C-alpha cells in the first residue's frame, strides 16, 4: 500500500469549500472511489497554522494511483479546485512497510 501525501495552503475565503472538497467524503474522495485500488483519504489541518492542510490518500499501489491521475475527470476537478488554494505541493509517495 502507498500513501500520497500533499500539502496545501488554502485561501482564507475558501476554507469551508476546500474542506468540503478535500475531506474523506469530498469530491476528490468520490472520484477516487471509482477505482477499486483506492483505500481512503484523510484531511489534516495544522493546529498552529489553520490555513495549512495535508491530505493523505491511500492506494493499493503506485500503478493504480498514477492511472487515476491520467483520467480526464482528475484534470477537470484539479482545475475546478485550483481556486481554493494558494499553493499545493506533493510531499511524497510513501510505501507502507
């Protein structure tokens, strides 16, 4: 299993919409659930910086994760949600040992 970990800085005026889209039942998780290799998402908010978030997306393997990112729906949702954040960065893909 792998965990794809992303860091986001959220625009103050879009916090509620960001949390709605990126949470465990949000638009991203709904898209990912179409793939059988998807295992869940966690949305974490920094206690000291409430505009900083981390998402942890869990997948069976890297191949399935990469295949999902090639889907047209992924690009559409990425563009639609782009207005919600100031920045995003892939922290890394981590393998469960």
